[in-house]
C-alpha cells in the first residue's frame, strides 16, 4: 500500500507559478502570503524564486489574453507597480516576487488558499483566503470617465497545467530552477540569438542583446520557436514570450 500511495503522489506532482504583486508588497503582506503557502500548510516546496522589475514586454505577455480590453493598460500599470508607486523617486519599489511551487496537486492547493479572483467574492465565499484582503479599483479614461473596474487581488496563481507551463516558461529560465526540478524538456543551444526592437538576429551589432548563446540551456520549446521565427516559419510563441525572461532586470523602466 505504501508503494502505491507513493506512486500516486509522484504522478500528481506538478508546478505552479505564484506572483506576489505590488499591492501585497506595499501593504507588507509578503510574509503573510509566504506563511499561507508554506510547506507546513501546503506540502509544497520552492522550485524557483526571483524578485522582478516587470518590463512592459513581460507584463504584456503575462496578460496576453486580456490584450485589447479596456482595462489592459491599467492591468500593465498594476503589475508593473506604477499604480502603487507612482512617485518617480520610488521606481525601485516597483517589483513583484515570482515563485515556483512544486508538489502534489500544487495548482489546486495554491488556488484554494489564494481564493477567487474577485476580492469581494473571495470575502463572501472563502473568508480568510489571501485575496479576501484585496480591493476593487475603478478604471477611468483620461477624462475621468469610469470605464469599469480592476481587481487588485494581491497574488497571481496559475489556473491550470497549461497556464502553469506557459507562465513558468515566461518568467523563468531553466538555469533559475535546480536541474532535478526542471518541469519541462530543455535543450542546449548551438547558436547565438540576439534581440532588438522586436526582431531576432544571429549576429551581433551594437544595441542587439544576446538572449541565448551556444552552450546555454534553454526550454526546448523556446529554441524551437526561435528557430522557426528566424526561418520565417509559423511559431507556437511570439518572440516576446520567449525573450522576455532573458531580459528580466536588465534595465529599469520608468
């Protein structure tokens, strides 16, 4: 029986992405969030963690499903910390904490502790969950007209395995995660890939940033996408979704 239970547990081991957002950081809720998601409470372990100054590229790809919606610009300002730290002298405070949790049923466990996306719903249906401490903010246009609302809900948690894979690969390189905990196939690059102004190149000129070099370990799906884009073929990923992680904390956006 013990061996059977162990096999079932191993089969259900998965990873999920958590983002502790700027509103949680500003309200000193980081310790609270980490304690709620601790191994003692969840049985989950850290697989990766980093403090990120979120670029517009990274934010846009993370919330790609909302691109074109009225609240999209406000959503970017939210995750990039501009709404909670508008003073230019506090640019250094504009950051999120990105964490990968690993363990049996990680996605469902973190979602349960996080609670419903809407803080009002969270308070009524799951009081005591993390998002029950969040708020609802109005979204206005340049003239002050109310367009709708935005949910400042403190934490992001992957919704399902497909989202977890997309998000982990968006925010983390394989080198950010211990090799024994790599959740997805990796491959070693055999060529240079440079990026500038939304385009890929294989040779260096001033201003081009090297995102992957020969010998670098990368997600296999990233290398496939980079090769497809360079070859003019259809890619499963836009170039921004591949390179954003390699540019994390490279420069400060105002």
